């Protein structure tokens, strides 16, 4: 059973896949070559599922940080005899700069040791376990390293120190002040021969990867509001969750990290939800210059395209290359993080109906319309079709933003985002060459507004509720002023904000999604960071910037030592829970920081 805190991990990314590295120098999660590939190193979910550790042989203390304006990680280990650093990176393609970050990623994990002072004995242990730990591969020593055979891939590891091979590779080296040694792990398809990198090549790749990330940051990041460093870092995290070849954005790079310890709410987030991707583009408008938006919308138009005679609604999520069948299965051989079973791959939510996706997609298109001047006719037709679908289907029940696995309901948030879809389409009508549809969209917008105002309010709750006819409070209604449906200081909205503060806030000061409702699953969950940032955002819009700051700083304070947020927080112990790092949480941070900055500068 893996019991290391989720917050112990740092993210590496080449914008095609990701790795998680623990505070003590162990890579415990790595899928090659892509985010959704079967894991090669998976100790995150089971002790025998693979790892690669580099750390001092004796007692040590450690600290770590990302190199400035990058997702290149440097961990500093201090022992009684010296100081050694380990610099970790997933290599970008050589000379990938700016918008091309990760375009030619060589699927190469770099780990460079440098002794800064004194001398340090370092232990290295490499235990690859392809296909989520099912395969025990054959390790074969080579001059300068080893090859690994087994499963669909061949691995080459540059290992420039003496090694011992059993069912894993082990070695120890002594470094003295000024000495540097590099390791590099590369994946190639089975049947190909990986080339073991030279020491010079490793250092060249590492320096070039640093330059690649900094060139992206310099080109994209100009936000100057409050918490600028947090916002810029969140922008880099969101970029790191982007699959560069298509523009798809994963919700998180992991699977099955639970919403409560030992619970069953464990899902695979390594896919592109239309909602999450749209929210991410919206946040990048603040945290970075989203020049890749046009490519994303064109990709989405292509993968979501269907013959209307055989498809009544848009699929809510896709694989990172556009796959539709994301069938869910369980991996019973893995015990899960802290015994949280089942471990799942794939995600059954792909078959759900979630009407809110139309609004999120068109909201992002409207926010980014200045970047969309080159949209082709099929993409314009796709976006206009999304508004038509919202106008047609808004009266239908669905599973909603929280993807409940009980029956469909008339969720207020889903109706709200259908309103957003037609509202933004009306504003974009000229860009979409859809002027003739504006009348129908205007009528639908008024009908949806009337329905929400009549059926979405609960006298018993004293607030807008989770669903029509329900008295359950749900934090998603905090988005009503954020999307412009109602002013945040309007009496009903003000009462809703107060109700969330009073009745959905846990002892940690963070916000739950909802309480006391049947969502089709057993067990509890933690407080939800996105919802907490929504509360901060809504308070800022309501003219309470100081209260908004307090809420924001409680949520942002949950980040780990390298600024990463998970999906949820244990309301008792304060531990991060859920897949990690979570795009939703960083999106909420970016948008709330911007809103608080706007409220402060306007003197609200």
C-alpha cells in the first residue's frame, strides 16, 4: 500500500506526458509516451508497481523548488558530509520554443546529480513495472547503462555508474564537490533500439528544456495583478497538463487518487473533458496569452463532429487524441493509494449527458474571440451548433457538473450554462456567421432565465438550490454572478453566497460541493478547492474584496511546497486528496485572483 502524502509530489511535464517525483527523490508515477499511456512507474498506487529513486545513502534533509519560470525541478539534499542536488525534467524537443513547447518531445526523463560541496554517497534504484505493474521486464546491462524489454515498449536508461541487476537495477556512486553525473530514461516502441544518451547530451537536453519553458513563460505570461507568482505558476501547471500534439487538456495526470482515504470515489482523470479544457483556456486568458486557442477549438470541432442523424448531444469528454470510447475498468492487482480501491482506468462518465459543456465551450470562445479570427467554416458551424443544442435540450435532465452516478436531474448549473451558451452565441453571432439564428437564441435565453428564477430558488434553503424542486445547497450556483446571469449583490444571490459561507463551509474554512444528497456513490469526500475559489470570486464581485482575500488565501494556502493543488482537502487533517495536480483547482486560483484584483482596483 502506498501511503506517502499526495502533497509530497512535484510535477514534471513535457506537454505530452507527466511524472510525479517525491520529496525524497523517487519517481513514483510515469506514463510513457503520453498522459494516458499505461504506467511504467506506478508506486503511487501500489508498492510493486514501479519506481526510480535517487537519494543520499545516509541521513539527509531536503528542500526543493522549480527553476525560475519552468517545470524543471531541483531537489537539494544535505547530509553530514556534503550537499548534492538532483535536477529532474521531462525533456522538451531540442529548440522547441514558445508555442512549440513540447512539440518534438523525445519522451526522455532526465535526472542530473551535482555535488555542490563536500562529498556524498548516492543510492540509485530503478524498478520499471510496465502496464500498471503487471509486467516484470527483462533488464539487460549495456555499455553505459541498460535496456529494458517487456510489454509494448523498450526502454533505454543511461546509467554511468556501476550497477547490479536483479529484478531491478541498483547502484551507488560517490560524488565530490563540483562533480556531475546524469541519468536519462527513454522510451521507444518495442522492436526499436533505444540509444543511450551521453553525459554531454543529457546536459544539453536539460539546459535546452529550461530555455524552452522560459521562452514559453516570457511569450505568454504578462499578468501583473495580486498573487502574480501564484497565477504565473498555475499558468505553467495548466500548460503542463496540455497535450501539445492536439491541444487537448487533461483534468489531471493521474488516476484513482481518492476523494477520501480508503474510499471508492477514485477516477481516471487523464482525459480531456470539454468543461475542464474550456475552463483552462478561460484561465489562460488571465495567466497567459492563449495563442493556442484557435487550434484547440478546431480540434474540438473535429473530434466532436457527428452525423446529427445519429447523435443528439455532444460527448462530454474525449481521449487526448480524440478517442470517444473511454470504457472504464478496474485493476484489482493494485491496492491503491492508502488502500483506496478500486483503481480504475478509463472513465465511465464519457457516456453521461452533461448539458453544461455547451456553455463552458462558448464562454471560452467568447472570452478568447480575439484569438479566433482564423476559424474555418466547420469550426464556426460547430460552435453555432453547440448553441442550437443548448437551446433545444436545456429542458432535459442530465448528470450535471459533478457527474453523479445516480439518475439524471434538472440541475440548476446545467440550465445556467445552457443560458450561457445561447447568451455567448448571440454575442458571437457575427464571428460565427450565424446572424439568422439570433432570434431563436434570444427566445431560448429568456425561457431559460425564467425557468431558473422560478424553479431554481428554494424558499426552504433560502438560496438557489442544486436542482429544480430541490432544497439541497450546491456550491456550483456560486457561478451565477461569475458568468453574468445575476449581479452578485442582488438579494437572492447575496443570500445564496451567505448560505454557502454558513452551511457549506467546513471546519477548515474551505467549501464542500454539496452535502446530504444521493449521488449514487457511498462514502464521503473532502472540501473542494475549486468551490472555495468560486466563493472568493463571488465575494469579490459582491463588493467584499477583503472577505474574498481571506477565502482565497485559505484555499491557496493548501498548495504544497512547490505550489501544486489537488482537487480536494481533508477537512479534518488538511491533507490534499484526489488526483494531482488538478487543473480545476489551478483554474479557480487564477480566476479568483483576477477577480479580486479587479474588485480592488475598481474600489468596490
